[in-house]
C-alpha cells in the first residue's frame, strides 16, 4: 500500500510524524512524504524535519506564501502532478491548513481515498479560514480520524456516515509524549535568562488578532501591563512580525521591558518552554491541546475554539480581546486561581498505532 502523507505548515509535522513512523514499521506500507512548502522558513519547517527525525521529503512542492486562492491553487496544481505519477492508494492530510484541503480535493477528484487526521473539529465560526478547510476536507474524506468524541458528534450532525468515523485520539500528543524527555535536555530556559514557573509564554498568529491594527494594539497594551508582573517570552510568528511592521507597532512592542521577542523556535525548545510556563497566552490550535496535557494554564485569545474539550477537561480558557479582560484573567492565574484539568481519553501517545489499525481494515476499493 502506497500512502501519501501531506505536510505543509508548522502544526502538520508533529501530527503526521507519528503516523509516518508507525507506517514505516510495517513492510506492507510504503509511506511517501510530500511537503507542499506552505511554510518554508527554517524555523517553521526544516527545524521540525531535523528534530522529529524525518528523512528528506519524497517530494517538495515549494509553493510558498500567497493569498488563499493563489496558495490553494498552487498546491493543487503541483500535488495533482504527484498523484498522477505516483498513484498512491491513500492520501493522508492533517489538521486544517490550506495544504490540507488543497491536497484532499486533488485526491478525491482522481478517485484516491482521503484520510483526514484530526477530523471533526468545529469552531462554528466561518470567518476562520481553518473552519472552511475543516468542513471541506471532512466532507470529501473517506477515513475521518477524530481526536475526541465531540468531533464524532459534529460529523454525525453534518450527516457523515458513522462507518467513516474512527475515534483514534490525538496524534500531536503522541509527539509530545515521545519528545518530552528530549525537550527536558534543552537549555532554552537558561539561554533566555528566565526561571521555571516564573514566566509566561506567548504565541499569536490568527488573522483576527494580528491582521487588525486596533486589535494588535490592545494586545500590546495588555502585555505592557502584564510584563510588570512576570516576564513574557514571545516566539513571534512571521505573520505577526510582518504585521507589527506594517502597522508601525514594532517600537511599541520593543519598548515593553520584560517582553522577550524571539524568533519562532524549534519543537524541543518550545515544548520545554511550554511545560515550565506559569501560563501560556495563545491563539494557536495545537497549543491549547499541549497545555492541557502539560497541565499548564492556557488563555486562548479567541471568541471560540474548535477544541472545546480543552476547556471542558483541560486547562484552557477563552479570553475576549479586551485589555482589562486579559489582565484580569492573568491576575487570577497569578493568584493561583486555575484548574489542573485532566487528559482527554485517548490522548495517550498511541494514536498512530490506532490509525494504522484503521488503515489495516480499510476497504481501499470502496470510494
Ligand atoms: C498557517 C495556517 C494556520 C496555522 C498556521 C500555523 C492556513 C490558512 N493557515 O497560517 O491555520 O495555524 O499556519 O503556524 O493554512 N511566512 C513567512 N515564512 C514562512 C511562512 C509564512 O515569512 O515560512 C509569512 C508570509 O508573510 C505569509 C504569512 O507568514 O504571507 C502567512 O503565512 P500562511 O502560511 O499564509 O499563513 P499562517 O499565518 O502561517
Ligand atoms: N511550536 C513550535 N515553535 C514555536 C511555536 C509553536 O515548535 O515557536 C509548535 C507547538 O509546540 C505546536 C505547534 O507548533 O506543536 C503549533 O503550531 P501553530 O501554533 O503554528 O499552529 P496551529 O496549531 O495554531 O494550527
């Protein structure tokens, strides 16, 4: 069986990695790794290949950045050529980025079944590009590999046949559990000059937060106040870095004493910073999940989340985009008012094994 596994943007690597390496253990499978090139900076791509131990991708499509239409179309054009040549038996896509939906559409139109890893998540906010990508991909996939029961319920509500839905757990947490020990050995906390449990970790890249000048200013004002109480470490996403420059807000950000703006960092360094943070403030999808497993309080700067289980069972809380609201939530955490939460079922480090079991039983001729 030839299985084509698609990666493109930062969060894909830690989700697809465990499945790729599990498939490699079984001689009946030939996994092929396709990198679309949606992310291309060393610290958003190559560093994860190195740290997660991937070989060079079998195919690199090199599409780069662009508007949604341009990027999605470029991936589709390039990936279709790969499919026509290689004719894989199954295409596995992960998560909700443009590479996910582009490659899924190509595959189904050539009658190649699609497996969607992390299927069924819904924010019910169609202003998010990722929500459109999730809905479209789920709609056309034959193997919907879900991380939690709420995802199954969402899919069933949308009329998707139960036969296609497989609750396997969270592949990203497989990576976390596999690399946690190695991450312990990094020196990032010393290198930055901070102390365990005495700093906050920040990541922000959602267009709703960073592509709007007023919103970005509110966030910086909140940081300014919070940084008086606790150092903030902010590995800044290139989208956010660019927007600070576009809005002329770089000086304002640089002027916040105690705000350590650094380049995006590798997975091992990031896991270590996450594990020992007093709290994490983010708008990332995956980081809501990782903080739940690390039992680190997470403030998610969004109106909604496609990962409600991280609120129900985990350490996550939504925070509205308002300076006082952000500062208040932070104060609550600093006063010790935060929940410990528990691990969602099947976020146990064995998701990739369950994915391969599903692939073993899948009827590849059924479409
Ligand atoms: C993408 C995903 C988002 C995911 C995020 C993870 C979509 C629609 N968005 O958002 O769901 O949460 O990745 O990090 O797929 N850039 C660089 N170097 C790079 C990549 C991007 O400088 O290697 C800059 C470019 O200016 C680019 C901008 O970042 O225009 C945005 O990149 P893009 O891939 O379009 O979206 P992300 O914000 O990264
Ligand atoms: N991450 C990382 N370095 C960073 C920021 C994040 O390695 O500087 C990792 C993080 O541990 C998680 C993943 O990237 O595994 C989350 O990706 P991102 O936030 O870019 O995307 P999202 O999950 O929002 O789609």
